[in-house]
C-alpha cells in the first residue's frame, strides 16, 4: 500500500508544479528488494543495483521533461493502474 500512497503523492505534487517556470522534474522511484538492514539482508539486489534508478532519475540531463509525475522502477515507468489495482 505504501507504493500507492507514494505514487498518489507524487502525482499530486507533479500536478501542482506542472506550470512552474523552474521546470522541476518530479518523480518517485522504487529501488527494489535491496540487501540492507531494512530487508534483514534478504534482498536480491546489491546496494549499487538498488541505487541505479534513483541515481538515474537524479542525473537526468537539464531540460528533460519525461518521465514526469511517475513511479519509476528499473529505469522504467510503472503502470500503477496495472501493478496496483484498487
């Protein structure tokens, strides 16, 4: 459920900033099941693998307009309606 809440919050924030002249790119991401304390070291991804999508989004070139207001995992936009049905 927390992914759905995060996606909705992202969509709301993105809508609020859509016309902002600073052209702020707003997205959320899911790093996946990472081998950390939070997963009791049972995650299937290394920390570097889990960091890939957040770093990818944070370093998109200036002027990038997409993705916008989306949930991103594995560098791909997640179709929340398909992945998280009501």
